C-alpha cells in the first residue's frame, strides 16, 4: 500500500497529513507558519522604497516588481518544497496530494522539480487550511480515494 501525504496550505500556514486508510482523522505530521503572510509590505522592507534621481528628472519611487501576496507566497512555497523534497529523498512518502488556493497552488507548482512534481497524485485548488480536522476530512477522503489506490 502506498504511503500518501496530503499538503493542506495557504500562503501563511500549512500542514502535512498522513493519509492513513480508514482513519477517522488523518494525523498531522508537521505544521508550518509563515508570519510574513500577515505582515504589511512596509513591515517586511528594511527601508522605504528606494528613491532615485536621474539628472534632469523628477524623483521617482522604485516599486518592487512582485506584489506582496505573490512574494510571500513564493517564499513560503520554497520553504515547503524544501521540506517535501527532503522527505521524498528519504523515501517517507510515495504519493502527495495538495490542497491550496489557486494563487498558492501556482507558486507551489513553480517551485517543484521533476522528481517531486511526479509524485503529486492529486490537487484541489481551494483554501481549506482554516477548517477543523473533522471538516477537512470530509473533503480529503474523496481526494485520496479518487486517486485510485
């Protein structure tokens, strides 16, 4: 029988669950919190946006190329990917199911390399990270059972 893990995440928190068949609640293996997700962009920057003055031009503020939501999502996705990649290399799971809102799911996909990406057996593009264990189980059972063990 395959060892299945489920990553339930948003850009601020995540947990990895062990999808044990017939369990009333899938046990949580590890939880992550990314406090940057709740911070304002100005709180994350060590200094105000840079200002530059070109000869003969008015001053302009340099704006970051990536908005705050995408930047924090990208950072957290890389953190989670590093954890999952180590676990993959250690042979701790065989299949991975991912539940995340669309923006964060996209960032996760971008951060996965082939061996890890190949282990993703299913995805749900919804934010279920705030649900209780029992509410979450209603959604997760169908995700795992639908993958055709």
